[in-house]
C-alpha cells in the first residue's frame, strides 16, 4: 500500500474517532475502517496495526473500554488536514 493511501486512512480514522463522543471500541474501529474507509479492502490485522501505530505515536489512548484521540492526535490532525 502506498504511504499516501495509508496516511489518508489514518487521517480518516482520526477524524472519525474525534467525532465519537466517548471514543470507540476496537470492534467499532474495525467495522468503521473496514466498511467505511476501505470499503471492505482492509484485513482485521491491518486495521489492528493502524491502531497500534496510532497508539505508539501517542495520537490515541486506551481508556477502558474505549480508544480516544489524544490532544497530540488532535493537533496532528489539524496540521495534516487540509
């Protein structure tokens, strides 16, 4: 997958996560990413890797039982969204 396509998927995922009032469960993220962003083209393992990468970059955090966007994630999204 080209890096630009991956970056767009991550941006869309962060935008969606921002709109979720309480955050989202892993299942919610999997469903949204698979069917709304990639239209069935992503595997569960690929999506879990997106979650891990966003977590390692401190753009999202896990607050049981939800994943939420961090302030750093919001700032990153503002800088990288046009």
